[in-house]
């Protein structure tokens, strides 16, 4: 029986680029928010300070090599890079372009199209929109044409020789079947197989992505809809009472327990098959201050158990479809990272290595 393929979701944000300079100030990167985070209650783990890799810049080839080597050392099989396409405008493109042009690092990768508008709120709502996600069939063709180069890369992860391509908000596409057809047509014109389309279902549990032409789904985490009042900013009585029961005096923070969150995930039932996705943790204080979502009591034991359950979940999948996603490799401003920090060191990576021991 073959081992599952473990893919870590990767945010290629840690470098300055033109649009962020305009929106947030010259030289802004994700680290700007990370280091400014404040501890908001007793026992609150903030700020998250990187350990082994430091405050890196993803424009540097040695940084990208170090990330790949670290992932490989701990039995991670590839990076699933967030991919940002807005009607031909790509954001956070510098590291990706360098990876494609240099052919380094020699480490498998795929793309996860984060097809949502960018706003100043950091939680995916379309308020104070900075750049809007819009759709057209003409743009689908342009998008597919750009992707062909990556799909042809020998490092690009494939399922049955088809490039693995994940879409974050698949149900936002006006006509998913036609978009999938267009991508397939473009790929065929360039002599490659139709992409293996995977729908993330975190924003819609009711619709079946297979009925829209997708080849698979990913049961993406985090699933904020499981967290009461997660979209409600400002003080509420319900938040105040829930926080007070946890020994925390705050009417506005959205605080939840890690184990309780994991238990809620286990109780979810889907009517269709999907790749499991395991969340490391979550705390977006660095972005949202006292309006943040904070999942407390994060621990390696519960994380490791989630990996064991994910491994069991895919054991009867066809070999090519034995894929497990981990969210995330480096979402530092969301307190969600496999990369070592000063508090936890390599412990989360060690859990991955133990569960997916290649010698067993």
C-alpha cells in the first residue's frame, strides 16, 4: 500500500511588491504585521517569531532552497502555492516566477488559485476592496495560457498525468463547467492533459463540486463557519460570556478552543469524497488586533492525531489520489505555520515526519 502524498499550503507573500507598497506603505510584507502583534490576554501566544528560517525574503533563492529542504527533511512531498490572478494581474508573483525560471528548488509544487477579492479586512469579505476578483471566458483562456508553462514543468504535481489545480472559491465561478472546458481546450492545444480540478469546499458545504465538473474536492480547513460569530466585529454579549467562561475578559475577541474545533471537524459529514486538509492552528491577531479569531490551546498532540485520521481517510483512495493537505506551511500572520517558531521549534514538523514515516 503506497504512502499518501503530503502537500503543505504555502503563502508566497514574504517580499515587498508594488501593490502592497501602494496599499500598505513602502516595504510592507507579512512580517510587518507579524512583529506588531500584541498579547491580548494571559497565556496568549503573540507575537509568533520565526526560528530556524528567520525573517526571510522569498526573493532570495537560498530562502526558497532552505524551505524546500526543510519540508523534504520532514516528509512533506511538495508545496501547494497560493496563486493570485485578477484578470491578468498576478500578485506575489516574484518568488513563483523565479521558481519557474530558475528550475530551483528541485521540489514538487502545484497551484491553489485564491480567487477572492482583496480587501482591508483580511478575512475575505468584500469591504474596502483593494483589487476585485472578476470573471470572463476570455480571461479564463488568458489564465490557462499563462498556467501552461507551470503545468509543463517537470516538478509540477500531477494526478494521473494531469496537472493538479485547486480553486479556493469554486462556487464563485459564474459557469464552472465552461471554465473547466476552456482550461482543458488550452492545455490540449499545448500538448498537455486537462488539469485535475479540485474544489475547496470551505465556503459551501451544500453544493456538490462533482456536479459542476470538478474531479475532486478538498475538505479545506480552517472552517470558520464552525465558529460562532466569527464574522461579527465589535463587542457582543455572546462573545463576552463565551470568553469569560474561558477566563478571558474581552467582548470583541473571537476565542475558541483548539480541541473543541478539532472535535467539530470530526463530526462534519460530507455527501462526497474529498482530500483531507489538516489545520496547524489559527490566530489572526497580527492582522485584526482585538477583532481577531483566536484558536487557543493549540498543541502537537491534537495536530498529530488529525494527521493520523487524515492518513486513515485516504487509505482506500486510488494511489494517485492519496493526497493530504496541511494548512499551512507559513501563514505567520494567521498563527498557522509548520515552519519553526521560537516557542514550538520543529515539533509540528516532527509530528508530520513521525506519522508519514517513509520507512514503515
